C-alpha cells in the first residue's frame, strides 16, 4: 500500500439460492496522518446531577490508521499493552477506548486536574512525524463540585417559586371572577319594581275622580 494513492477497489457480494447481490465499489486509499488534531472535553453527570466522569476525545482530521498518544501536564500517559484492544485500562485514573481515540477519566479530583493533549502518527510507520493538538484544561475540584450542587438547588428553587406564583395568579383570577359573578347576581335581585307602583297610583287617581 502506497500512502496517498488509490490501491484497490473493494466490493462485497451476497449470494442466495435465488439471487446474487453486489455492492457498489469502494476505492481504498491509504491516507497518512495529517491536518489538525483537537481534544474535546465532555463532563458526564449521574442521575442526581453529580459530576461522575470526564470524556476526552482526540479528533484526527486526516489519517487512515492513526496511532494516538496522550499527555497529561507534558508527561506521556502509560502506553497500552495491546494496541489493537478496544478497551484497555491504564495505570492512570483513566481508561482508553476506541483505539486510544477517547480517554475517560472515571475518577475525578484535584489529581486529575491539569492540561491534556493528544498526538498522532501513522501506526504503520514508527519513525513517522507526529501531529499534536493544543492542550485543554480539565479542572476538577471540590469548589467545582459544590458549585454544580448549588446551581442545581438554585434552579430547582426558582422553578418552585415560579410554580407557586403561577398557582397564586390562577387562584386570584378565579376568585375575581367569582366575586364579579356574585355582585352581578346581587344587583339583579335588588332592582326596584317601578311598574306595579305606577299602576297602583293610577287606580287611586281614578277613584278620586269618581268620588268627586
């Protein structure tokens, strides 16, 4: 295989008793490691919103078979015993996955706080050049953990307060409508009966006229 050149075309075939299917061809190319490397940090939380782990991913922009190495505060992390293993524990407080592309810090504390970076080269060329990423800061401390808990409590308290205010507004609107309906009913029963009074007065006037 020659780096940077198309070396072959691959297809797969599925054959049964009644038919035969062939896939579209795929060109195989050996791409050397290069471009930019970037480390991304993702903090993982438990069900009770407590910080449980940190996941560091090394993104290689170009390269077919990269070999990745990690550094913590400019010190290389111990290498794997088997490079082809998918999950390999380490002497550090982390675990490598996805052929060392991902570093999971299962234990978090002041000792794990620091700068992490990764570098990569072609796995088939031990003397090949390395491509390095920028260092990223992973800061884990008791202050950070307490801040997360405080923010969670404040957020829950704010939601509870908004819920209480909303219930109070609904109750006040309902009570206002009830009072308005009661006033309207009371006014309708208190209206004066003027028509019968006027009719009675007319009869009295007729009687007076007759007597005269």
